[in-house]
């Protein structure tokens, strides 16, 4: 795939993912144009003065709740990366309709605008919390996945194709527990909701490169899931603050002990490859099934959970992940 001829639009482009995605595209792929679509003019200004001022960059103020603005922004666009979402679990629980308007209705607007604008590829960024969701955020991301994948049924007669990437916690991103633990370290006490808790982990760069790779391979209808390590949250705490006291404060509403990236039911139509899983469409009514001969089918008892993972990060492994954020935190540049 030749990125040099592509016009790319990123919803939520000023977020952690959007900025890293833009940086790697500019440095390595040199697309024809990158459009940053987001609703916060201050974050766009900060992104521009922070070095994101390449001549191929365009900044669009807009909200994914506004379908007409999306349609205008997508004029002439080849690839849409849909990363905009409300993702703070407590905020979504307290403001359910706002989460629904952005994460579900906003995603529907992105899918419809992309089809009407003749976009060729749409990749939605999802989360492990969409699998067997225990909170509203996860439920809205599940709905967003369904909206994305099922949009292929409407697009089958056109050039537009829709797929998803689903992965776990991104180390140091906005809302990550890493900035919280770094802050708490100074007080000598780390708060953990439950000492049994495990999570999938990957770096922001790993997530971005995985998305780029999947955009290049996608046919439409797939949910791409990377093979990534798990970690115990207690090990994360020890890696950040080995001398600190750990205080168990009790699990929060909507919080899981363990996250899941592939459920038992999805495993029946999932293909395993060397570095990832490809969840194929549940119904073979359009496309997305050519992966069948490229990998291994999973057994009936398979599921991919953070507590049954075959790959784990120990304390030393976690320290390598969080090392870049130590300096950012010291400089006051780490976003919480």
C-alpha cells in the first residue's frame, strides 16, 4: 500500500493515539494529507505549536456527533481512523447519555459519512472492555464495533470497507493508571482496587504500528486483536514504587478483575496468526473470510483473557515499559 497518495483523517486526532499516529505517519509514510478532526481548539493549537505543523497537516474543528461536519471533513479522504471516544469509565457511568451520543451515535455518523463521502478504508479503534462488557463504556464500544463491522453490509456495493482494531491498556495514555501511580509514589502509598487484578498492556507505539499494519491488510469485516502481554496490577505498582505501601481500596463499579480480548463465542470464527488474531464476521454475507486459509482455527474452549495469557510482564519487564514516562513525569509533561 502506497501511503504517499493517501489522504488520512483521524477522529480524536489530538488524543494520545492521534498524536503518535500522526507522528509515525509523517516520519515514515509521508501521506498526501493528514486531517486532525477534533472538538477542542486549544488541544489543536497546542498540537500545532508543539511541532505538529507539517505542510500536509490540516486541523478541522468538529464533533463526531455532527454528521454534516464529518461529511465536509471527509471530502476527498481515502482512509479514516476513528479514535474519538469518551473513555473514562466513571465519567461514562455518571453521564450515560453523553457516552451513548459520542461513542455510539458519533460512531454511526462516522460510518455513514465515510460511505457517503466515498472513503475507501475505515478503521475503528476499540478496547478489551468491549468484550463481555461490565460497564457502560465497554457497552458503547461493543456497539461501536457492531456498527463498524455491520456497515460493510451497506457498503458491499461500493469501495468503502470497515474494520476494527481491539487491544488492551496503553501504557501512559490519558486515563492510564501509570500517571496516577507516579503521583502517588511521592506520598508513599499506592492505591489498588483489588490485588488479584490483571490487565493487557502495550505501548502507544506498539498500538499505532499495529493499527497501521492492519489498515494495510484489511479487507473489511475483521476485528484485529494483537498478541500482547499481561501484567498483574500489583507488579505494576511494585515496578513504579517498590518502597511504597499498597492500599487495597475495593473494586469500583463497572470494573473487572480481568479483561478479555476474545470471548468463547468469538473464538469459533477467529483465526490465529503469528502476532495477532483475526475475528472474522459472524455471518459470511459479504467479505472478510479470506483469512480462513492464512492461519489456525481456534479450539472450542479458547478465550483470550488477561489472566489466561501465555505471555506475562514481570516487574523488570514492566520497568522497561514505563521508563519513558518517568522522565516525562519528572518534567511535568505526562498527561494524566
